């Protein structure tokens, strides 16, 4: 089907493929983090892997005879954070500069295949006994590889989405949000079933492999779609579609490289502006999108600063000895955050009212940066909940309902505002600068994650 602005996205195929790629970007890593108890259990005293504890047992409070954690167990989360955030930040930065030299197809497919191989090896190692130290080293290497290739994949996807209409960044953000929801549901199901850590972890890793294979197949299909090819034509001069009759061709004038991204203009013959063939500098593009870039960085600095370092330490005040105590954090913290974060990300597909003015290059919305800055209020709100143990601050919000209300507002604002920033950042530049702008936005997203991880230690310490 043809429209005056080009081919239509038949059956929303491109939208669904981008959603699948967004899901494939974060679901593997979410499953990896969900299996943290499996990794720390393997780092204990040498044992037969078939004797691993049930997952539900590790959440109960009646196990008073657990041995003290070993050095590797005590430091696992610290090393995991370090080995995940540093490669994520470094390789996202490199992708911002090198994406013009390495073909997009190589970056995306290569990253997906590399992550698939790492998870296949991880699934295989579940069944292979190893001493704690070699297992620890191998795990850290895998974390570095997953986040390095994940950074390249994420930056490339947002760069790709920057070349498409403004609404096509939303499915990537929505898919990433859904990844956390799937992982949280898997964790809750594993607790409810009382499955062995070995069985739960193996299921996580195999599921991640299936999702990555689905993402690879989706990306291979993407270049076959007219809607996608129309928006990614490099010469931006002419596009022909044969609709079943070779003798009939429909010509569509594409966006000239010198025009604002996403805005089509027509010029009289031979009067179109001449654009230099020199590639735009990263710094010149950053000057056009710095508000959106700093906003996305600040959003995730606040979010990761308290989630899960502070939010996961809140204790229920109404559970007593009921089963709700075991499910309180998996449900109230992880599941609810991921569900409402996904809803917030998906909301941008139907509601862009906050930043309507950003669709017109040269105009900025003051409301979006204000709402981004206002999210700082969640830091003291969560600190004043029933976080245990605590030494300095009093508990002001005792009831679980306060905590759940804060989580809902915190997560939906995170998803909605982050998705807005990622949607509109690449639309503030020229068409041929959009991919670079998308890569820059991905870098500042990763920078926010890294800064949030650093500040999380400070926020937890002052409570």
C-alpha cells in the first residue's frame, strides 16, 4: 500500500520487529540478573551441582544455619556491577564514533550472534561442575562480553530507529520494558514452584537463547520490507516500488539530506539546497540534542540510584509470617516496576502531548526537562520507606501501600519520560545525522546507568 509520504507499514511488521529486537536486547541480561542466586550459590564451598538449594528456600527466613558467605560470594554483586557498567559505557561511546565505519548489519547481527553464543555456553556450564574461582572468572568474562556486545546492539538499534518516523523508537523502548516484566514473572514462578536453582537458571538461559534466535530472524526479515527500505535509502533521491506489474512504477521523492529529519519539503527543479558530503561531527550533533541527551542520562541516574539498591531492601510491615513476606519484593518491587515501566514506554505510542513542540526542529519543550528533574523527589521518598537495616534516617512511610504507590509513579514516569527523550532526540537533527544522534542518545542512557550504579552506594549508605 502506498501513501503520499511513502509505503505504509503493512500489518505493523516493522513496528513488531523493532519490538522484538528491543525485547532481545534486554531479556537475556534480565534473565542473567534473575539467576544471581544461582551464581552466588555456585561460588560457595565446592559442591555437587545437583545439590543446589531450591529457589524458594533461599527466600525463606527460617534458615538460621546458613554458613557465612565466602569472599567470592560477598563480592559477586560488586564485581558484576563493575563488569557490566564499564563495558556498557565504553562500547556505547565507541559505537557513537565508529558506527559510520562499521556497517549497521554487521554491528547488529554480529552482536546478536555473540550474545547467543555466550548464553549457549552459560546454559551448558549449568551442568558442568567447576571450582568456585574458575567459575567466578568465567562468569565475569561472560558479563563483560554480554554488556560489550549489548552496548553495540543497543546503540545501533536506536541509531536505526532514528532514521525511521518518530513513533518507531517507542517499540524498542517498549520491548526493553517487557523484558524486565518477563524476567520478574519467571522469578516469581520459580519461587512458587520451589524449583532447584540449577533447573531455574537453565530455564532462564535457554529461554534467552530462544529470544535471541527470534530477534536474529526478525532482523534478517527487516530489509525485505518496503517501509523499512524507503526510510533507509542512503541516497535519499528516488524510490521505486513494483506493485506486481514491472511496467508500472511509482516514484516517491524522499527526504533530502539537508532537511530536518522526518519533515518532507518540496523544491522547484534544481533549487534544492546543496549539502556537503562530509560526514557530520559527533560534537556538532550533540549541540543540537544536548537537552534530550542530558535528560535521558538524568532519568536513569535517578532510577538506578534507588532501584534496586534501595527499593529491594524495603521490608513489608503487614506481612508478618505470611507468604506475602516471601513475595513482597519480587511482586511489589520487581514485577510492578517492570509492568508500569513497560506501560510508560508503551504510552508514547499513543500520547506524545508532553513534547508536541519538539516535532518542530528549533523549538524546545520546557515541560519535559522540568518533569525529568522533578523525579528527584523519589530518592527521599524511598529512603523514608521501611528500608532495613537503617542507621541514620527515620521511617516515615510505614505502610506497604505507600511503597507500592511510589513504585507505580516512579516506574511509569521512568518509562514514559525516557521513551519521549529517545523518540525526540534524533528528530531534532537533519535526516542524515539521525543515526549518529540515536547512538549519542544511547551513550547518555548508558552513562545514566553507570552514574546511577555509583550513586546507589551513597544513597544506601546514608539511610
